[in-house]
């Protein structure tokens, strides 16, 4: 029986082509899908990581996450432009843009949590969701006020890591660097949560804030830290993305929708879940673009729907005991 | 009572005489024409189209109000009436625009509304203007559907629709012997992207009958990241990659595809790319074939009107005019032409909406982008000439120049009256008159 061969568009195969050519062409397409999928998954994971962390600790579905992603992109673009104007090396601009975006998001995040969100703790989750939506809208207008509506191109760091070839395909090194960056970010968060004292305290707050508080944990500090750290990750992801896109208004809304899809698939609050969700979506989307482009958007929400049918709490959401 | 009646009669007589006098007297210098202008001031289309259009409108109106525009548009304002613009933001979606249009007519009492860039907005607001019997001049929107699927009396579009862009691209590629045995496409998944793709594929089928469509991608509008799409396009290795992407999406696509070797492997062909050239600079690959939706900007031809518009705009705004600035300029000049024609007929008084509509139907006028003729849609849809060219970065001027320009007259790249664009293309573009 003839094996099913998926050819990349443009690749042809005569009826008498040997099976080795068939295998090679299939492998070529498979490899392309895997690389594209992993690059996309890495980006999605870095974006979704902060969102799932904030939900895990504060039980807030933070719509403002997309706004901080855009803020990070704008700060990065500004820093890169400034460094380029002063003739400083792109590597320095790259490091500075990541640090600046992370620092601003961390500072604003703490102020936002202490100045606004804490007033709504204990209220219905929908109220908190609406508060973060309001922050999202405010951030959209604030970025317009500061940076205007014109797009900013800050591409210098995009050329920093050269190009890498896989067969007849070239990949930009910067895109490939996203993969180790995502792995490092995920491991750092996982290690921080599971292997450090602070992480254990955060885990205790996640499981039961009342008992944690009664044992002397300053849960307000944990909340502020977790919220700001989540937003810092969003801004970090925005900063990483800035050199490869045209930074302009409207960045935030698409990102927030995709991030929600990832964390819903993986399970709200689960770092491992976000990783698996991002890989599933990244690979499925890449496969769809290469094999069935019409289904590119549909496939993401198909995965989400299937997961929700089988495991409504998401793939990695732990069962929680009912409190009496 | 009698005295009172006689007095009333005299007053009535005097009032009637005054009314008669007013109705035949030409407009006074104090009379104004209130013009609602709708363009994107925020959102993804603002930088590429909306703000250049706003700048084009303010520059043109300032110049008209000063009477500084060359003949035949040298009368002050519209027939001596100063133009009073009210500019509003097109961002926010079609439902919002419908309400904003009603506000302009009914609350702000504008004499006409001119503008709109989004095809969706144009399709949504046109029936409202028709219902209110108010003048609406659409200055952009790519979709051919406005007058091909409906009939309007009070609505006009003063620029060609997207069919022209794609037919001209294909004719250019044939004239320049571009090899196109295979081609791939990447277009946004909404009206503009899908209509453009359909026109290009159909026109390719006529002029390059053996060309095969390979990878055919329709990413969502505003996707911004095209890594996987670029892999698919590079993998396809087609002779030509066609796209109607615009604005930030096009900039991102070019930025991401150039380092991955796509421009070296395939001839890039972009239907509406002039507006991204200033921002992209040397990132735009040399030799890319681009259209500008007209003979606009760096592809504009020398004429008295263009010698006024291009340098004047550049001096006033600090950047050279791209397609949206030209389109709104030709729209304002078209309205001016119709108003002044109507005033010639009615003895020089401010014309009514119906008088302007009658004058604008089937009219033609000179613009910096060439002669505009309202030949389609029963005289409500314009056709115009177009230029297509290749990019070449100029390191001395630090800008992208356009070289190897070829112009196509309106009758060569637009369908004749009475036939839908796609049917015309698929039928072999019968009746096209190419110079």
C-alpha cells in the first residue's frame, strides 16, 4: 500500500519517483512545520505565561495583559530607536529594550495592583475582569497619547543573530532564539514556584490564601508581586516581538485573544498547561498554513473546543477539593 | 383692519420681492460650504491612509480657500464659498460610522460628506445617505461592490476600485516579460484582500493562461507575524508572490520575508505599496513591483496641477504625498467641479443637493493624478489612469525611488459600463482600450 505523502506547495513528484524521494519530501515538510510551529509556540508561551501566572495566584482573568504587551513593544521600539540614533551597538539596544520594558511593567504593575486592584479584592470575579478591561482600554489610549498613531519600526535587533538555513529554507536567527528564551522563561518560572522559598509561599497562597495569611504570609505583597511579575512577562514578550513587526495601535487585542486560547487549553493557572497549549496551537497552526491554509484560524479554536469538551478545566488544571 | 391688511399686504409683497432678489443673487463672500470629512485618525489604517488623507484634505481646502489652486480649480473655495471642514475619525467600525454620518447630516447640518477608506464603511454608509437624500462622496474604498451590487443617486465614488490595480499589475508584468509559470498569494482575510486576490487571479488567468496558483494564503487582518506563511511561500518557490497587504501588515511582511530570502526566490508584486516606502526605506527589496492605486506620489506625472500639489504638500506637511493624499485631493476637486457646474446653471447661487448630484453624475475633471471620469455606476463611479513601477533604493536621497514606471489609461484597466468587474476580467477584458 502506498504511503500518504504530503508535499509542500510547489514540490512535485513524478509517478515513478522512488520511495526515498517521497520520504525526503515528506520529512522536509514535516521539519518545516515543526520549526515554524515551535517558533510560534515559543512566542505564544512567553505571552501566555504571565497571564496564567496572574490567574493562578490572584484568580483574575487579566485583560490588561494585552495592554502591557503593547506597552512593552512601544518601550522596546523607543529604546532601540534611541540607541540606534546614538550609534550604539544593536546588542546593547537589544538588552536595554528588554530591561526597560520589564522594569516599566514591573513598576506600573505594582502601582496598579496597590492603587486599584486591591480595592476590588473579595468582589465578584466579573467585577475584577471589568476593572482589568478598563485598564486595557486606558492603556490603549495612553500609548496613543505618548507614541501617537504612527507605526514605529525598530528592526536593528532583528538582524542580530544572523540567518540559519534548514535545507532550502532560511530562518532568521532572532526567531530561533525565541525557542531557548521561551524554555528559559518557563523553567525560571517553574523553578521559582517549585524550588524556592518564595515560590513555596506563592504556591501556598494559590492553594489557600486564608490559611497562608493566618500563618503569617503577607498575602498583599504576594499579590502585588505576582501581578507585577505577570505583567512584566507580558511586556517582555512585547519587547521581544517589537523588532520584527511594525509597532502601532491595535497590537494588544489579538494577543489577548490568543493568550486566552492557550491558557484555556492548558488550564487556567498552570505553567505546564500554558507550555503544552502553546505547542499544540503553534504546531496545529503551522500544519494548517502549510497543508490547509483556509483552516488556519479555525484550527486554534477547534483545539480549544475539543479540549473543553473532554476536560472543561483544561489539560493541566488540577482537581480542587471542595471547601466545606 | 383695512389699514392693517394693507400694511400686511405691503409686507408680504416686500418679503416676496426680497426672496426673489435673494434667490437670483450670487453667493455672498460670507456664504460657506460645510463639508464633513471622514478619515482614519486612529487605528491600524491611520498612518498609512487616514492621516495622509487628512493632511491632503486640509492642504487642499486651505489652498482652495486662498484661491491658490491652478486653473481650472482657481476659484476661491467652492464657487466663491469658503469651505468649512468638520473632520471626524473613521475608526470604530461600520455601526459607529452609520451613526456618525447621521450626526454629520442632521446635527452638524453639513452640506455634503466626503471621505471613507474602509470598504466595509463605504458599504454601510451609502444606503444611509441615500435614505436621507444627502450628498455622499466616497474618496477611497477598494471594493467594486458599491455600485456593482446597488444603485445610488446621492452617492459617488471619485476613485477607481481595486480591479484597476490588479489588471494593471498583470498588464505591467506581461509588458515587462516577467516569468510567471507559478505564483503564490498572500492577502488579508477580509473584503479588500479577498476582492484583490480574486481580481489578480482572474486577470492572471487571462494574460498568463498557463500560470498555476500555488500557495494561497489568507491570514487575518492585523496578523503582524508571518513566519509560517513565509516558510510556505519560500517552500513553494513560485516565480511570483502577489500581495495586497498594506500598512503595518505589509511592513511586517517585508521585514520578515527579506532576510529569509523570499525576494531573491520570487518576484514580489504588491498592489498598493507606495505608502510604506518612506517607513521601510532600504528594507524594501529593490525590484519589487508595486502599484499605488493611481498615478500618484513618486509615480505621478508632470502637470500644472501636480506641480502645485506634490511640492506644496511636501512643504506644508514635511513628507511627500502618497496615494491617500492624492485620492482625497481628487475627491475635493471633483466636488468643487460639480458645485461650480451647478452654480453656472442656477445663476451662481449656492446649489441644492439635487443640483450638485445632477452636475456630478457623469462629470470629469483634471486632478494631480490625471483626468478623473465618472464613467461607471451610471455616472457615479470614477475611473482614472494608473502607474506601476519597480522599487530602487536611492542611498543619496535615503529614500526608495520608483523606476521603470509604466502608465495605463483608464479604459485599459477598468471595465466598461454595464458589466461587473470580475465578469469583465473572466470574459477576457473585452473592450479594453490600451494606448
